[in-house]
């Protein structure tokens, strides 16, 4: 059979592949043996309202991945807005470094020729392909040099001809607030097309026997919440629970507010309708994710493919007295679902309660695939947690958020920023280094973050400790032995 030529005592010898492999150094063998495929799935504006996170939302395919892989119960984005979040975790750099704080800031404006995650795999010989919304949409945000093949996102708003019912409400100002039931079959929707194109790429790479890095971006459940009608049938309004009411006198700190509220609060029925629509959109997205999972089964890819499923940021659903969308430093906005399947790791089938961040994904995927760790990244490989989900880990997870002149996610000019650190018990937030306010929440008895303890004499020592942690930054919070 064809092989590689080597010289032995002046004689040209034709070695078989097996004989040649036996001469390679152990480290090279290890890298060669770990040329795993990567499937990175990102869902837009998806919070932890999923079955595998204990919520009454039907997500059987995501739940199936959760049973197979590691579910991270405390995973956090670094900036709860699409473009800043994606620019961060795809670069492996924090927003303080990327300086991408708005939807309009070009991905590479401040980081230049930095090698982003898909491009790194491309340079190492992987075939890289994207389908849907992986980087944020728009020419300034996409990154063609990351990919061998691109199928960009389309179809944010469903065509009027496909809408059975469209409902709009006067919700938070400065953001779309509507939902729609569709007559479109799954496979004809934009997310349905994304899933099926992704499968075509997987099949092509399997035929070529080439390792691949595939980015798959689903648009839903991003607003407008739109899904085929059958998914709405799963959520009758009389079974939708309203968000818990905040205590009397509760007020959101002005700097913490993401949107100005409507003149008239939404009725209970409207809240239930919008919750049902978000859940229906989530279940619809889950079904498209299932197309990928079935393809993994059919092609026998589980033994040589890493699968990551994540939301790009969290999402408010009427909590905190009526907050919707993202762009806050509350738990609902900063926390994201994160599930990782990695063949051969000892912790598969477990849950992990340690603090992890989306910025960790770059190093994690490079590590799992046996690639050298790139310099100057600002996350931490999660491979140790994939083997031992209970091991000691980071002291804090960090999230930042900018505030513009107008309270809208489309703000172009950032006036000041807030920084927040989440520990396993506490959340501590400073807006404009405290000049615009400080927040302190104890998740031991206030998981909804409705009682701000900042300034309380009883919690002065905790506040001092968390202020030092926040200002010490991510390096000071690294796991033992990695600082």
C-alpha cells in the first residue's frame, strides 16, 4: 500500500502507514489521534428555560445531549448582547480587550489580525464551515477568513405570507416586541434550512474523511418569537406561570435598567402569551437541533466529534417587575446554557456547578483536539472539569455591560459601563466603578436578585471581598494551579 519513504542504512525503504506511525514521537501521535471534529451550536437569545435546566419547556433533543455530556449549571457570557458576546468567545478575548461593546462595532476593529477560533482550526488543517448566525450578522461583523465555507444567516423576520397570527404589544421601548405563529413546515423555515445544510456539510466531510469544525447558528428564540403553529399548541396559556412578583417597594437601579418601560404595564394575559411564544420558539429550535443529533447518530460521529451547545447571552422574560430582552447584569441576562460532549472524557453524563465562562470555549476546544494553546487568550480550558466536574475551579465569572445615551440595545455610543462578578454564592456589580450605583445579591436566599444588599452594615465584609475580586479581574480568579 502507499506509504512514506524513510532511509535505513543507505537503503530507501517503503514503510506502511502503521510502520511509519510507530516511529512518530508520542506527543505527535497524541495530537494525530485527537483530530476530532467540532460541532459548535449557538442559539440566539436563549436562556436556561430548558427541560435539562429544570424548566417546564419541551426540549427533548437538548435534554438528550445533556444526558450524554456535561451540563454547566453556572455558565456566563461576558457581555449580554449578540455582537459583543460572539466577538468575545470566538476570539477567546474578553470585551475589555476586543472593545466590541455595540452591535455596530466591527469584529476586528480593535484586534486586527488576531486569529479567531474557527480560523485557528482552519490553519491547523480542519475544514471550517458555518451555517446561520455564528458571528453576528452584517458585513462588519462576519469573518470570512475564519471559514472555508459560509452560509450566512437570513430570515430574522418571517414573510407575511407565512404568518397565521401576528401579535404586537407596547412592550419595553427600543426593542421588537411581537410574536407570530407560522404555517411554514420546519424544513422550510430559516432555522430548518440551517440545520439541514449543516447536515449536508457533515455528510460531505465524512465522505472526504476530513476533520471539520462546523459552526451552526440558530436564530430562534430571538425576537420576534416565531415558530410553526404546532409548537404553540404545547403551551396553553392556563399552564403558563407568571414571573414571581418582586417585593413591595422594589425598584431597579436606574443604571441597571436595560429598556425604558412601556407607559402601561403588560396584562397578565399578554405576559403569558409572550412567554408561551418564547417557549414555542425554543421548542422549535430544539427540533432543528434534533436534525443535527439524528445525523450524528446516522453517521456514527459521536466517537470522534466534540459537540458544544450554548446560548450567546441570557434573556429576561418579565422578571424583576417587567424586564424583557438582555443587556443587564442580572443573572437572567448573564447566565447561559452550556452543554459539552467530548468523547473519552471521564465526566460525561454529569452536571457541573463550577463557574465557567463562554470565553473559555476557545482554549477548551483547542485542548480537546490536541492543538497547541494559542498565546494571549483570556479564558481557561474546561477539560479538567470535563474529567472531574466537581474539582475546585474559578473564584468568579465576569460580565460587563455598556450604557449609551439612550436605553436601547442598539446604542452606538457607550457613556459608561458596568462590571459584575458572580461567585458560587454572590453577585456583585458596579456601574461606572460605583458612581452610578452598586448591587450585591445573595443567591443563597435570593436567587431572583430582588434584594440589593449593597451598603448594608451586615454585609460590609462581603462587599469589600467582592469588590477586591471584581477589581482584581479574571486572572486573580483563576483555578488553583493556573494563576
